[in-house]
């Protein structure tokens, strides 16, 4: 079933989860076991992230160096296959334009269509480590809107049909000069064929509500699903703003830093804050709540039990 259909038919908001493909060496059984605790809450779909290949330079006999792609994780396609074979939940693989040519993306779409997968998340992807500005592959994608457009073209050529989700940034993408222009870029993705939106994590619901209102005012009518992630360590109040260009409320920062020496207390503070966010969102007309698990389950399981 397509996510757009799930959103239309669900009588009430539901949780969805996002997992990171495991590092090479883990067994399929171990992967399934890590997902199993979430199934108590019947998430109708599971997002599977994708990481662009990294590169390393290896010395050659003549003294030169050659560049080699390094993939450290199991592919999202393989993870999706494992989930499909064990759980009654749709899978939503992430399609990352970064590092991909259009021909490579077409091959991946063929694989997903062959597997009977009907849902994808279309994302531009991040810069390489050390890269100051995003550089697309020759013949690749500069914007996620181009990827959405190519998916729709693939459907027409191959007789396929995908439900396409896209990402959004309630506090704007760090490359955008302002939130208004970032919302214009988001609208472009919708105009090219995106069916729904999942936001980046945020820690102040007022930011999400303002963002949602501005999207509606801009003419974006597709469902907007908030994305949440509970803080689990005091260190994250420094790491997450730097990594994701987001703000963390002063009250939460003070509490985490006050108890920085006690990991268990910080874990509880982060989970409690996220649970309060979730409960408030459910009272304010969200179609679903999406959780970034980052391979961890305990704190999110507690939040799901208290809210769903």
C-alpha cells in the first residue's frame, strides 16, 4: 500500500520509524531482532536510510594514488528485502541523488519496482566530508526536485507507480538564504510530484507549527509529517546543532548540561521532552509522527507506549 493511501485511510495519527542500515557483518536475524520491538505499535511503514559511498585513496606501485568507493553498510535495498520478508509493514527506501548518476538511479528504481516496493523518499543528500559546497555527479542531481521529476518520468516509461516522499526543514536548510526561499524549493518538489513531506527533527513544536502554516500559505497542500528524535546524551546538544543546523531550546540545554555527568538522567530527560513533543503534536492535527531511531529503540519504545 502507498503511504498516501495509508495517510488518507488511517482513522487516527500513527507512528512511523526510520532505521539506519547496519554495518557490514551483522546477520539478517540480528537486523530483524533490532526492529521487532517497534512492531508492538504496528507502524504501517518503515523508512530505510541510505548513505552515499565514501572514498579512500590507495597508493599504487608507481607512487600514484587511486580513488576507491567504500561502502561500510548493508545496502538499503537489501535491508528493505529483509523487512519485507519478516514484517507486515511497508518499506520506504531513501533515494539519495548525491553521488548518483541518472543511469544509476534508473537501475535502482528498476530494482525497487521488481521487488514490489511502491514507496520511496527522494532526497538530494549531503556533501562529502571536507566538501564546502555540494557538487553533483556529472549527469547527476543538483536538487531533490530533479530526482522527483525523474522518478515520475521513470513511471511513465516503465509502467511503475511510486508514492514519493520528500524532506523538509522547519528551521530551513543550512544552504538556503532564508526560510521563505527554502519553502519555495519545497513547493517545487511538490509541484514535480512529491506526495507527502517528512520534516527534519526539531525540539520546539512552535517552530513546526509556524513552518506548517507558512507551507499552507505558500500553497503546499500535501501531508506534512513531523520528525522527532529524543536526545540521549548531553553531548548531543552540541553535536546536533552543528550537524543538522537546528536549534535546541535553552531549557532543554540547561537540563541536559546540569546532569551531564549522569548518563541515565540525561537519557530520561531527552525521552521525556520528546514524549511531551509527541503528545502535543497529536493534539494539533498531525497525520502521523515519524521517529528517527538511529539504531536505538529503548527510549523511543517508551515514548510510543506513552503516546500511542
